[in-house]
C-alpha cells in the first residue's frame, strides 16, 4: 500500500493530532484517578479522627449500666418461661401406656 504525496500531507498531521488526543485522555484519566485517591484519603482521615456518638456508651457513663443488666436478666427469664410453655410441633405431652 503506497501513499501518495497528497495523502501523506493529510495523514501525518491527523496521526499527530490523534497522538495528542490520546496523550491528553491518558493525562486526564490519571488526574481523575489522583483526585479520587486524594478525596478518599481525606475522607478516611476524617472518619478515622472523628468521634461517633454512641447511645450505649452514654447510657453506661450516666449510670444506666445496672438498669441494662436488670432488663437483660428479665428478658432471659421471660424467654426461659416461654420455652417451657411452648409445645413441640409434632410431639404430644400425653403418653398412652394402655395400648
């Protein structure tokens, strides 16, 4: 495939422009990636250094620890009573020894 002089006059500048465009896209992609990484790094530092409010910690600090323990024990007692009252789905409670 041979190119004529007039075709070379058009092809060479187009190739040069295509190379510039490809380089620009590559640089833009790299800049976007760097920007994204810096934003993520800032966000990680911010979350690492910030203090999150905790309702449980506030309750324990204000003396609510005993109340939490009492309520947990009450819940355990209720669960044990309910387990004793519940019937097994296919086992009965009456045993027939006459047969």
